[in-house]
C-alpha cells in the first residue's frame, strides 16, 4: 500500500514536470502606454487593438500564451527611462510595446537599442526611431511624423495655398510634423509666415488664435492629438477662424475625437494612413469585430495596436516561439506583407511602414476617404544605417 502511494506520487510529480516542460513559457509583453493625461484614449485604443488581434489568434501568439506587464507612462519623458528600465530589468519582458508620445518613445528606443530588447512602436512618430536610432530589434507599426505631414504639404499646394501658419505642441512630434509639412509646402512654392507653438500638454490657445487672425494666412497647418486636438478644434471654431482660414492637419487632429468635437470638426481636411470609410473587406471585418468587442468605433490608434500584434505574431511564428532569435525574427518581419485594416503594407529597411497616405474630410462622425494623397509613401529614414 505504502509502496503504491509512493509510486503514485512519483508519477504525479513526473506528469506535472512533463506537462511543464511541454507548455512553453508565456511571452511577457511590456505594454508601456499612456493611460492618463491628454493621450489616455490613444493608449487604451492601442491596447484594445493589440488584444483584439491576439484574441483572433485564439489568445496566443505562435502557440505561446501572453502575460502583460503594464505601465502608465503618462506621456512624461522625464519618467520614461525609469519606466522602461523597470520593464526590461525588473520584469524581464520579452518584448516592449509602446508608446504614444515621441519623447517617451525615444527613451524606449535608447533602452531597446542598448539592451537588444525587441521593441514595437504602435504610435509615436519620432522620426529618429526609424532614422538615426534605427536598429534590427526596433519596429514601428504606425508612421513617422514626417509621413502624414509631408502629404498635407502637397495637398495644401494643390489646393492653391501660398501662405501658411503652423501651430503645434513644442516637442518632437509637433516640430517634426511642421518640418514635414514645410518640406513639401516650400518645395511647391509655398511660404510659412509663422510657426506658433505652446508647451506640451498645454491647451491655452487663445493668444495664438488671436495671432493667427491678425496674420491672415491662406491656411493653418496643425499637429495636435487626443484631448488637446478636441480643445483646439473647438477653440478654432469658437474664435470664428473656421469660416475664414482653412484648418489642415495631420489626421490625429480628428481621429478618435469626433464625438467630442461635434460640428466644430465638420468639413476639416486631414491626411493620415487610415480613414473611417475605406470599405475594404479587411477593414470592414476589423471594424465590426472591434465595435462588437469594445462597444465603440475603432480609430487609427486601434489599427496600429492591432498591427503591432500582427508584427509580433509574424516574427514569433518564424522563430517558433523562441524570441532570443532576433535576427530570424527581423528577417521574417522584413519580408512580410502585413494585412492591415489600413491596407496591406510592408516595412522599410529601417522598419517603418511604407504606406498610402489618405486625404480625409470630416463628415458627421467620420473621417471620410477623399483620395489617396500619396501612394506607398516611405519615410526618408534620414541617418539610418542598417
Ligand atoms: C507623438 O508624440 O509622436 C504622437 C502623439 C499622438 C499622436 C501622434 C503622434
């Protein structure tokens, strides 16, 4: 009897250790996103999109379950290095996914580069991340700040604008967005008469709007997103400027914000790598699944989160779940055509999406597709040596 019990216990222990050996460890995903502050809704949409994609794959990536370690980065660059170091060194995450704010993303890219940790950027457009800081282990599922801005510079010229004023938050994303717009606008013979800005995340626009009224440009180009975009669009209309000076923007101005902006956003033209009415089977299926799961409409941030998970799945499948094989992971992702709701795209050599930039116009609660402003636009990846 005693011998029988010992054998049974030994068998149980063996079975347990066998099943442990057969169940691959979970993939630890370090989600570093803003969950508070002006970009909170953007962080939530990214996480929603990321989780939706994984759910569509049966809740696993290449047969491995996922464990999330989440950090609210508050869109605060001064806390970014500590936050990302905690994920990498304390929590030992296999992959970092983040973030929204360009300044925070630059700190993430530095740590990823120094430690070799995989990083997938699901929003922040900081040009340098897929420019001078480009690295084999860093990927972006979103855009570079240059891309939608450059496209809007061309659109403004085609619409006949000659003089523009720009207005944005004073940080990498705003500065680079204005620079991208300027490049195309000046190439087409336009002139920027004044660059206006205020510190991130301030929303005291009144004095700047008064200055715009007195400068009387043909158009205003702007980069604002999230809560600040809502307030800026409303203040621009309240100041009476919407009637007299067309407001153009990188599409973040009106993405995920239309419920709050209401009629004040109606008619605005923006450029972005997504629109609400693409009408493709792929996008329709994504939008339906997202709306069913989260009881709200998706936006560009949800798409970028979804595609970050697709990039992770493609790389992880290629290395059969062994994320230490970084070179094989990268080579699979570099060859892949990503079946995005925005339309299929591939990554450039610098690992930034080469993608169509759409001209959209706000109609009711939608950023309606007007045309493809620039087809297959690749970021110039200035300074990338890879
Ligand atoms: C950025 O900081 O890169 C950014 C933030 C919000 C929307 C788009 C870009």
